[in-house]
C-alpha cells in the first residue's frame, strides 16, 4: 500500500498531537500558591451564654411543636384524702365490672 507524503505528514502530526494530549492528561500540576489577598477569611462569633431555660425555650421555638403548660397547686390533707377515696372507689367499680364481663 502506497501512501503519499501528505498523508504521512498528516498521520505523523496527528500521532504527535495525540501523544502530547495523553501525556498532558496524566501529569500532576503543581498546587496553586495562595497569595496574601486570597487568605482564608475568619469569622468571630460572640454571644452570651444561655441558661438551661433559654436553651429549652429556643429548642421548642425552633421545633415548631406546640407548647404545653402544666400547672398545679399543692393539695390540702383533706383534698388528698378525698382523691384517695375516689381512686379506691373507682378501682372497686372497675374490679366489679371486669368480673361481670368475664361471664
């Protein structure tokens, strides 16, 4: 197979360009040197330390959950006795109902 001089020159140039491209693809470039103007910026944050109550309030506000306030007052001895008797009465009724329903 005969090839002309032009064809040989074309293939030689293409081969040379290909070798240069492949060689350039596998070379590791030197890391860029940072100049004084391209220094990493620093951030300074100043804030007052939060108390535990403030932390809880902040977390509750961020979560978007509704706040439930539970308030209670101290019971007197008479009120405690009345509640205890009500609880005993309620448990007696529950026991009777459970025994009747098992028949």
